[in-house]
C-alpha cells in the first residue's frame, strides 16, 4: 500500500468516539480511540430541557460524565428557570456507582441582594446598582447544600455555575442532581447548559 500524506486524507466529520488513532506507548506502536482520549477532558451538553417539580433530587442524565480513577475538576454551566418567583432550585453532584474519596463544590449566581444576602437569583442588572454573588456549598457526596430561595422573574433564564473537585478510585459516573425548592413547582435546566470535566491527575 502506498504511503499517503496526512494532509491528503479525507477530513473526518462528526466524531462518535469509535474512530481509531495510532499512538506510541512505551516505545510500542498501538491504537486507541477518540473516546479513550476524551477521558482526559469530557464535555457534555444538554440538548433537551430537563425538569423537576419535586423536592427529590433527580439526575440530569444528559450531563452524566463517566470518570476513570483520578482527580477531576468539574464545572456545570447552567441556564435554568423556575415556574414561580417563590421557587428556587437546588443543585449538587453525585459520584455514583464507584468509589469517591473526596468531593467538594460550590454553586453560585447573582442575586437580588445589594447590601445583604437574599438567596433570590437575579439575572437583571440595573446600571447603577451592583448585586451580590451568593452560593451554596457541598463537601459530602450526593448531599445538597440547599436550594436558592426564588428568582427575580418566573419562567425567565437564569445563569448559575456549579464547580468543584472530585477524587475517584474506581470508575464512577458524576451526575448533576437537580431539585425544586417547592413541591409541585417546576424548575428546569435549559438547552445549552453543559458540563466540563477535566482530569488533573
């Protein structure tokens, strides 16, 4: 078979993880897949709105990240909504199906508070008034630090971030858990939300 320059090869499109890539490991030529390489850095996005109208946390499965043993940083970039101004949302992380030795995180958003905390998410800034950044903490697996206490406008986009570090010793699925603050009042994670998981060690 004649050699072909890489630049002369057809461009791959829409990678699905099964593509084979040559690598050299310990001086030996081997092969791996795009999916295996992606274990260093994982990005998952939400293509369909996820909702919860209960105070029981539920996993947003489209954002699940399968982590191999190691130390990982995670960050969830959220567009979310609440059906009522008096309804907030709770978010925490669950390292499921494996062994987790540490998990710490904080989720935060701008609020209506200007001189004191309110716990009410606010995505509408006034030019002359600065807002407070408020957050909730997590340092135990699958344990919520509590929900925020409402939103400035019902059914309007809010922005929040959940970020932290998780250390796993066996393969583990990292889940983003979402719950409503109020039973029978809907909260939703909107299309365009996404998570990044980066392996540090």
